[in-house]
C-alpha cells in the first residue's frame, strides 16, 4: 500500500453490487424527515422529568428540540436531579453495573447536552439521509440492537460527537466539508465505534471516580444537593466533549472505524482522506479548532492507521466517488419515481438506505 499520507484511493474491485443487493432487503429507517425528528424528540421527552407538562411544538425542528431541552435539563428539577444522581452513582462504581437500558439513559441525557448547545439543522431531507446512512453502518457493528439515532447539528464547524447507547451527531459544517459519501461514512463509523466500545462511559466513570461525586455529596443543604447532583452530571458531559476522549480510544475508533466502513460496503480510505484534510488545517481556524483540540494530531493518527491497515484493505478501495449532494439528489429522484409509479390510494413505498454505486 502507498504511504497513507500520500495515497489516493487505490484501484481495486468494487463491491457495490453486493452492497446494493444487501441494502435492497434492508428495512427503511424513516418514511419522511419528520419521523427522524420525532425519534429525536421522543428520546428527549423520555429524558425529561415525569411531571413536566407537554409543550406545544413549534413548526421548526430547532424549536421543537429547544422546547424539549428546556423542560428536560433544568438543574433545579427534583426528578431530573434524582435521575442524574443515580447515573452519577453508577458511573462512580463499575461499568459492569451499567446495563444497556442505563447506558441508553446516560446517552440520552448526554445527547440532550449536545442539543442544548447546538440545535438540529432544519433540513429534513438531510436529517433523513444521515439517519439512513448511519443506521446502515451501525447495523454492521458489534451492537446493531442499540436504538441508533443520528442527527446533523446546525453548526458551521467541522466536528462529530457520539453518546452512549447509540446517539451520533455530525455538524452541518462537517457534511459540507467532506468530499464524498465515503468520507462521511468513515466519520460515522469512527463515532459508532466509540459507542460500541463504551469509550464515553469509561471516560465519565473515570471522572466520577476522581472525586466529582464526593464534591457533590459535600453539600450541606438538601435542596442544594439535588440541584448540585444534576448540575454535576451536566458538567461531566460538557467536560467530556470539551476535552475529548483518551488518545487510545481515538486510535481504536480509527482502526475499527475503517474496518466497519469497509464492512458496510464503503471505501475504507474515506476516513484516511478526512485525516489528510485535518492534517492541513491550522489550529487557529475556528471551523476546525474544536476537532483539532479534542483529538490526537492527524499525522499521528495517519501513521498508526498505516501500520494497522497495511495493504489488507486495498482490494476494497478505488470505488467510484459520489458526493453527499449527488446521493441526496438520487434519493429524492427515487422517491419521486416511487410515488408516481404507486397505484392510487397505495401507501408510499419505503425508502432504502444509501447505496454506493
């Protein structure tokens, strides 16, 4: 294999036909853009205290999630504080005590932290597409049973985030910044690997055991304790996303993410191309500042990937590139054709997940 820092995806066999056959039998993840937003709204509603009254939903996706976040993350809410206290208590003990439902609950609240700082982008077609793409890749992972949820944050920066339990977000700036679908698939596969490896849970548990919970229990006033517990859980989440994961977790997500993207039928050199782009970005560029500050140096990641990949994945590279815009145009044309061909009164045909051709 050519050195990764210089390689352009090598010519090789294209596995597009096999992937197309596999995707043809895959269930559609959503029937329209609103369904993706409904799912996101659903998990945020579950994160809110039971006594919180339902809020009227504005027309815009950002407004819907804004209302849900406002209800679900108030630090002074007793129910929310108790829930956060239970989660911090679990994190301060052992990861073995965190079963999958608790992991999903922790992830749901961390996802709410992310959405509290940046709302979803209002483009429903884009949300649907990223959900379909991410869902297909996640089904090839070691934990396909998780309630995988993907979203595009309305932010111009180049970044991606994940939370335990199957929640993955990319920024609009990242979607606009990737050269093709394989690069986006590589990034999603990287974030999916963080979830399957429970990297965020491990990082939060490490912080909780370091003394944050002890500091909370030091409060002398009962009312202050309830508020402090909830605030400390949010602080754990914000600190996690501001400082990033351990370098070892990032290297593991690179290695396994490349393999996962290839397993899903995408060019494994998509993530390599993204790292090459990050290597040329300057730290003072505001669009890349957070990504560069929370991840190991891109050159180091490229070097380690080169060692891990060797030439074993060359036969899966060289696929014809398709941009995100081109894929969305094809999906829109396919939906239009399906509707026009459907018999009068018939239900709309289900959408299929993206296929590399």
